[in-house]
């Protein structure tokens, strides 16, 4: 059973805008966590940006897994 998950949230920046954050777990182990480099006016915008970045990170991870002879 695969234990992959992505967590998305936002945090308020000192200027009152929001940054998007994400965490990716692969088989229960954290493989990525980061924040957007840009701040957004709303939580929704920040979380959508984080979701996009997390999706790219997962795609890159999948491509790396596929290219590796060991599969990781």
C-alpha cells in the first residue's frame, strides 16, 4: 500500500500577505518541503501556487524514479 501524501497550507508573511507551503511524503517519509518565493494577497492564491509547485516536485520525483535503475 502506497503512503504518499501532499500537505498544502499558507502562512501569513510580515507584510500581511501570504506564502504558500507544501510538504510531500513518499511511503511515509518526507521527501520535500518548501514555501513559495512570492507572497500573495490571499490565502487561496498562496495555496494554489504551493499546490502547483508541489505537483511539479512530485513530477520531477517520478521522472527521477523512472530514470534510476534502483527506482529511487
